[in-house]
C-alpha cells in the first residue's frame, strides 16, 4: 500500500481520479515522511490510499456536509450580528426616549417653581390688601442730608452774589442763579433735601427759570438754604424779595439803584453797615 503525506498548509495540489486504478492520484507529492524518524505524525497530516468510489463518495458527502454546516454557522453568525445591531438600535432609542422624558420633567419642574412663586406673590399681595394700606410696609422715611455751608472765597476775593442792588424780579432771579453757580451748582434734589423739603426740586427748577418772583418767600429761602447759604445770605435775598413784592403790591416802582449787580464783602460780626434812613434818624 502506497501512503502519501500532505500538509494542508502547503500549496494546493491537483487531485486526479483515475478510474482504471480506482484511486486518487496526487502528482508531484513527496513520498518522504514530513516528520523525523520515530516521531508521531501530526494530526493535520492526511494519509491518502487507494479508495473505492463508494468511499470517495462518502468523503465528498462528508465534505459537503461540513461546507453546509460552515455556511449555516456563518448565516447564524450574521443573524446574531444583525440581532445585536437591532438590540443596539433599540437601546439607543430607549436612551433617547429617557433623555426626552428627563428634559420634559425638568421643564415641568421649572414651570411648577414659577407657578409656586406666582402663587406666593399673589398670596402676599392678598394679605397686604386685606390688612389695609400701609400695614405691610410702613411709609418710607425721607432721605435727609446734612446741610453744609458753601465754601467761602479766599481773603481779598468776594464773589458771593448780592441781590441788594436788584431793581426787578428778573435781576433777583439772576442773582439766585449766580448764587447757585457760586455754591458749586448742587443738584435740585440735593437742594431740596438740604432745605428740609420746604420746596421740591421741580419747584426750585421752575423758580430759577421764571421771569417773575415766586409768590412765596419760602421758595427763595429754600433755594438759598439748599445752596448752603448763610443766615446773612438768606436775609439779603429775603429783603430783596420783600422790597420788590411790597413795591408791586403798592403800585410803586422800586427805588433807584445801580442797574448792575455788585458783590459786596461780608461785614464782620457786630460791624454791619447801617441803612441811610437809620443814620438820618440818629442824626
């Protein structure tokens, strides 16, 4: 019996069926053993001998069965892969659905918090209305600011406006505007606060832009006090207002005087100048 050893990992050999010999013929195959002497041949080596057609048919049937099994295993692997991919897609879809549900719950929670705040605000407003005006929140105290005197000029300079020479309401108003500029142009709100709200900021603004004297002396005095004027400044502007107002009420023109305003130095304490009428009476 002739035995031919072949290695499946080697190059493919042509197998020829010879009907006259009833055997497979493998040309150009070495008949030498592939293993050392005395060693057991490996399991992948195949011994080919003369076989009958029936045996060959059985071998071919077994090979076909192996191929069928391999094809079925491959198909099962493809089916398993497709099933895994379908499962992955379903997991992704479930994950997206869960994320959408979480976002919806978050939005509903935010809406619920807003509704709670609105209900709390409405309940607080209802309690305030039920308790009556001023019960929940007391009146806001007026903001007070400490009145400070205006900074005086340096020695030898006296730029403080004096309304003593004013002969018309327009000149008194101009003296008031100059006095505010001399005091540093404080805001009307500060002036109103410093005067104790004796006159509002809008009232002062209108008085300084009018052409006539205000009907109340308190407005003039509040402007002077709001600008940080001293007691003498208040007396000078009050005297100018009284002189013009009394002359207008009596139908008389104001007394003669220089047409322009002049700045006079402040007298020292106890040395105030006397009016000409008082000097004449004393003489």
